[in-house]
């Protein structure tokens, strides 16, 4: 949980979120057990006010540049303002199944 903790700490420090959840979804992919390579982050922060979805993702990618350059293979981002989060009633989009894990040739 070293990578997951690093992601959580950096998002907390960089965005002062109202809500932040970091999910390790590596187990859903074709990777060794206990891997920390595939993550989903759900972040609610007023820092996102007036920003496009792309700008929000760029901000998060910048905060997590070291992790993305290193151990993180995939990062799913759901970034909302509090107003958007409340309109969604806290609903989180489900991640799709890994296409590579069950492929047959």
C-alpha cells in the first residue's frame, strides 16, 4: 500500500479535497498479486471550480507525476466540485473489466 498511500497523501496536500478516495484496482488486471499499478481516484475539491475535465485531469496528473512515471500503469480519474458531487449523489462510475486479463488468441 505504499503507492496508494503516496497518491492519497499527494492529493490531500495538493487539492485540499472535501472527499478523496483512492482505489487500487490492480487485482482486476493481469498483474501479479499485491500489485500497485492500476488506480481509480475520486476527488471532490473546490479547486476544480471553473475548470474543464481536461484541466482537472492535468492538475491531478501533475500532482501524481512521479507515480505515473514509475509504478502506476493506469489511472482513472473522477474529479468533481462539491456541487457536481452532490448532483451525482456521490455515485461513482464503475471501472470496466480488463480486456487483457481474459483475452484468448
